[in-house]
C-alpha cells in the first residue's frame, strides 16, 4: 500500500481561510474581527407547528 498524498491537505494551511457562516451571527462577527474572509447566511430552522395549524397553513399557501 502506498503512502497517502498529503500535499493537498498541507496546501490548505497556506491559503487564506474563507468561511460561510450559517445561523449564528455572533460567530460571523467574531470571525470578521479576526480578519477572516467570511459570509453570513441568515437561517433558522423551521418552527415546529401543531399538526392542525400546519395543515391550515398548507391550504392557505
């Protein structure tokens, strides 16, 4: 069995870090304070609804 090629992994440590942050804006702001190139995506999980309310909303929408 041959040795794994780690050159691609090592190259990552020489490149600028780029982050896509999903959810917590605080984390994004802290990254930016440190000079990290980051983009922030505003996202939150779908709220849990009671089944009857969910059915009504599906009919309306």
